């Protein structure tokens, strides 16, 4: 962390961001190991309960494009703190959900709060770090995010096995509150930009004229679709078809996250090579990893154990395409998310 401690971002600030993004990933993907129990308690099917995960990402997709311009206008710190608090409250409320509708409402809130963090963090790093250091910082934060899969989701599976589906929500929500306090203490109190308006239309109009944002958008969209499908239904399929318990699904989920941590660090260093080849290769990497992951997801239907260990291969590919866009030669990154990049 000390290697990127430049121009206003201390090691503690980066650490607090890493903890927060860890909780974001865990909160967004925590439903997978709990689907079977939720379906039983809510007296519905696994397919219907799985739509709760999709609903979370719907509000993410709606919120994420708006975050960059809003944080440009009102500052990074308030957007980060409000987003993390919303996510924490949404997760805690999920733990007391009494039916499907109440769980749906709390997951929608969780998606809104979660979407406010990654773009704003990336913009904050671009604001405060020189161009040759942003890639390493992004790689570190993105790898921390994937640790939420490598460690967070398997722990959620174990908690669900020990204490039922409500316990993981209480623990994750409580840890998110702790992350909020840490972020509140460590984030620098920058001045609010003056005379700047939330001009979303013109910003996206400028982005739409460039080819690179569309490549990253398509790659990230397909990548997230595969990630959501695999992490949501892998555990449920193993439990229902192969008579696994929740604890037995933890290794496969951990391997997926471990591979993604490796891919994040590799992408961060590779995409910041002096040549522009890194930008092209990482976009291709993201494309082909998405389609390869789709094929591997279907292998679960043939051999669950092989697919579990194959998850590490998917993970290595997953997040390399996220790091390339910060290497753009012009413009300052003001919003960056899973499929959304905003320049000014």
C-alpha cells in the first residue's frame, strides 16, 4: 500500500477503501449459498428466490451511471459514506425479512448503496494519484473486492450452515457498519467543487462518441452476467443435485475468488504497460473470459467437483478488463464502475 501513498491518499485511506469494497462484493453475492434455505422459508422455488440477486444488480445498473457526475458535484467522501451506509442498512434489514416482498425491497436498497462505492473509489484514486500509480492502486482495490468472493462468500456459506440464513445477513451488515466507521475516519475531507452541475446527458454523450468505452461496457456486462449466474446458482445446484451442504460449497466459491484476485493484480500491472497493447489485449481478455466462463458454468451440470476447481481459471480471467480504462491518455476519470466509465 505504501507504494501508492502519494498526493493525498494514505495507506489507511486505501486500506479503508479495500475493506469497504470487500464488503460490497460479499454483500452483492451472498445470496448464492442461502438460496435453498430462503426458498424453503419463503415457500417458493429456487428460481424465484434467485431473482432477488438479479433485482439487486438491476438497481446497481440504474444507479452506477449516475454516481460519477454526482460525486463530481458533491464530492467523493459524502457519496462513499452514504453508499456504504445504505448498503449496510439494506443487508441488516434483509436479516429480518419476513417474506419474499420484504426481502426484495431490502435487496433493492442494497444494490443502490453498493453501486455508489466502486465508481467513486476509482474516481477518488484518479483524483489523488499520478497516472503511473493509479493502475497499481486500482489493482489492489479490485483484488480486495475479489477477496470478498474468495473469503467473504465462503464464510457466508459456513455461517448459513451453522446458524441459518439470517445469521450471514447480521454478520455482513455489522461488518459493513464497522467498514463505514473506518471509512469515515480515514477518508480525507476534501472541499466540495464549486460551480459544477450534475450534467449527466452531456457526459455520456461525450463517452458515446468513443469506441473504447463501448468495448469495456460490453465486456464487463457479459462478465458480470456470468459471475452472477455462477455465484448465485453454483451452491444451490450442488446442494439440490449432489446433496452437498452449504459448508461443502465453500471451496469452489473460494477458488473462484482466488483466481480473480490473481487476475486483478495481473490486469492492474499489465494494462499499465507503456504501450497501448495492454488496452487491446485486456479488452480481448475480458471478452473471451466471459464466453469461456459461460461454457464452464454449464460443466457444473456434468461434474460438480471438476467445475469447482475450474472456478479458479474463470476467476483469473474475470477482472483484468476492469483495469485497462484508467490508462486512457486523455481526460480525468470521474466515474468508474462495473460497466460504466465517466470522463470529464
